C-alpha cells in the first residue's frame, strides 16, 4: 500500500464503532498493546490507526472520518451509483479531504471484480477488495482464481494491492490460504464486539498462525506461497488449479482459459 501501516496480521476486521475497542482500566498492558497495533475497519469513531469504512449510511460524516483515521475504504456496493465523471469528482474530493499520504481502498462484489480492479487502477487506489459473499452464486473455490486472473490482467504494474472481504470472522487457516494465494489484506466480520474478547480472538489467531507456519517450516506469514496450498477434494482442485493432496502437480483448472 502507498503508506506503510503496521499490520501484525494481514487483517482488518469490521466494527461499527471504534469506541468498542476501549479496554477496561484494569486491562493488562499486553492486551492494550495487541489492540493498539491492530488496525480495524470502523464506520464511526476510528482510532488514528484504523481505517474508516464509508458507505451510504455514514457518507455525510466522511470529512470527519477521513481526518481522524489512517485511511479509508469505500464500499461501492452500498454507495449511490456513479458514472465516470461523477467517480472522477468523487475521488478528487476524497484526495482533497484525505491528503495524498493516506491510503484508500474500494470494495465491490466478487461478480464485479474486473470492474473493481480497472477502477482501482485508474484512480490509483491502494487496495481493491472483493466481497466474496455477494450473492453472485460463484463457489468460494472459484473466487481466488477469478480475483487472481483479474489482478494479473488489470493490476500488474500498479501499486494497488488485492484484498477480500469475508462474510464471517476469519480463522488462521483462512488467513494462511488467502495470503498464500496472493491476497494482501483480509477484511472480515468480528466474532464479538467486546474489546477484551477481541484481544482473545487476535491472540488465538496469532497462536494458530504460528502453528500453521511451524507445520510448513516457515518463519513468517509473508513467506506463504501458492505452492504451500493443497486441495482436500477433487472439485476444489479442479476449480482452483491447486495440487490435490497426494499429487505432485496441480490439476488443470476451469478458469485457466
């Protein structure tokens, strides 16, 4: 992304209100440190490290949100439809409000991934996030090949990174698979909104991720590659072009044409 943001995990979980990240006064310094280092996507009251999630419900508050946050993500599935000229004006206004240093991203449904990537590249967005559960009926196993092919065609040579938005809270397995597939940022729902519970969730993700990396013989999540992935069934292998467990080569996949 254009502006470095420290991400202990390649994760941005969604919270309605950044105030929910306030821990009780008797919380341990370690718990406070975990939350202080992990950015969230918030619709209101973002901390200085959080990203503002902007849609039709809080668009009127955008000036204050963009000023207070580390960056912004605009949900175009839940913003008024705009033509090319209106989009140009919209992003000029965004850059005017945010300045040139803060990064911004765009969300669109999986079925509009190509449009998303073309738009993100044109407007020099830092992040293009595909919403996996968009009602398009595309199987989850096919989502990553679709995103990967579009990114190769439309984002190579740009500074736009690829992200996904999950409909549920992420597990360490989800993070590992997506990171190995070339996804830079995973946005997801939170399993709970209580700050202390969120600390426990993040700790569990860290511990489980350490276990995944240990089993693969890796020392960093950034070293995960597609070669580390294995499909557990023939359908997933055929759709995704992954190696089937027990086979040395990946199967040819449906979206390779």
